């Protein structure tokens, strides 16, 4: 919870925050807004403004302890900024703020009242020069009643529904929680599909009562459907969050967990010639390293003392390139590079220690990243 404390040195700012929006009405106190009401307002030159943001108008509203409300401020004239605050012994405490959760430049706060009482809703422009008309609504929000986790098994497909009684993330999007028991080394595919909203998947574990996400996906299953492919790192219970991309989206969906066939244990090396750019693809058919990343092997015939520049680039993932030797299935790395001078692409410069066959391993930095890449080996004079 973001907090802003006004002390004696900032008494003027506190007075402004608690004042009426128009200079002529300040002695009468803030306007009122009721839960279930939408009001229209206008920020003008006569309205006060804070030093770090723009002009504002203040509304008071009364709620009960535990009451869930959603405040939304919309404007076509300026970037909206919304604050819920309270006055404690003459000190203004900003309890919750938001800039763009209402979509584009609109603001939205979903909030639960900590106690019975009257609170302040501050409708403001984010920028100092913002002026114009706006609407402000305060609606009753349904308390989450379907946040309990439900089990899903490997090989099972289930139907679910996102609703306004589901649990809510910080971005105001609803989600359902599913638990999955996995075995170390299992290769799983999780798909979420829906016709009425854009799906989003989270996969992770609960640690000390908090969800820790290890992988997410938006459109991996095509269109607005989601797909996560994961290799289970350890035996245990895992958590799937079935979510939507945008705030407030609801509707039915399907969730399926299937087991993928075991992949190869090593890659079949392919030759690469000097000064020739090759194209490869990392995907589910490739072997995986200890960090779960897919990899390809490329062989290069080198001479002792030869200096090489090896570049690997991809628009699909963060590349990682190494050079070494291969003895059976054992890869002995000589040198490696993650990020060269061009963002997430790799540039490896190495001097070969001996003559013979060297193996270049082309991979993603980590995880099951997939997609096309380009690789080139350039001998240096």
C-alpha cells in the first residue's frame, strides 16, 4: 500500500487535499459521492493542484468495514490520476492510488474499506497542465467468493469461468487457481482457451503463503489462447492461475494439462562453414540442458590459434552461444557469451586452443524458450 504523510512542513498541501475543488466552495467541504453513483466534473484553472501532479477535486464517501468498492475515473481531455485517502488527526493519509488501470489513460482503484467511516476520493490530472471534463464512478464490488484452489490432473481437461466474484490481481484482472501434482522430469503442456476474452496463464508454486510465478504465457496456443510448456523441476504441488489479459474480463474457458513425450537426450551435430550464416530453430523436439533450455549443436573444423567471431541472433528469445568439444554425450565448454553489443543477441570471440572439431552450442539463455535463430562463424585475421 502506497502511503503519503503530510506533516507540518506540508500543511498547505494537506489543506488543499481536504478542500473543495472550486475556490468559492472550499469552506463547505468536499463534494459527496455515493456507492453506486457516477458523477461528472470539470478540472479548471481555479482548481488547486499538487506540486508533483496536476489539478484535483475532492469527493467524500461513506463505507462499512470490509466493503469492496471500485472507483473509476475517465477523461478524454487528460491523463486521470485517482487517490483514496483518509484524514487522521489532521494528517492526510493516501491509502491507494492509480494512474492507468482503467485502460489507456483512465484510472481505477479496487479497494476494501479497513473500517467504517468516511473517506476521500481525489480526482486529479496526472500532469500539471491537465484540464477538462471527467466522469467519476464509485461502484460496489463483489467480494471474492470463488478464490479457493481446485485440483487438475495430468491428462485432464476442465471447464471454468472467470467471474466478478473471483480473486483479483493488482491489475484488476480476475483469475482462478488450480493445483497440479507433478513429478520431477515430467514434460507438461498446459493450455487455456476461451472465446469471450484474451487468456493469460501463470505457472508456479506457493512459497510461504505467496504465489511465486516461474512461467507465464499470453498467446502461445494461437490467437488469444495461452500455452505453457514446462519440465517439472521437482516432485510436488504446483499452481496454475487461469487469468485474463485485461481487467474486468469474464467468461467461460477450458484448461487442459497433457504430458509430452520425452525429448532427445542429445542433439545431432550439423556442420557450419566459415563466413556462412545458417538458420536454426529451437523447439520441443530438441534436447534440453540442466536449465531446461533447448539447444542445437553445430560443428566447426578449426586450427590451433585460429581466432573466431561467433554471432547468434534471434527475435524470439534471448540467445546464449558456447563453443567446446564433445566426448560422447559430455559437452566440455571452452568459452561462452550471453549478450553482445546488440541487446539480447550473442557475440563470442575466442582463440582455438588446438586443431580439430569444435562444437558450437546454440541455445536460449534459460527456460523453454523457442523460435528461430541465426548463427555465423567468422575467422578473424
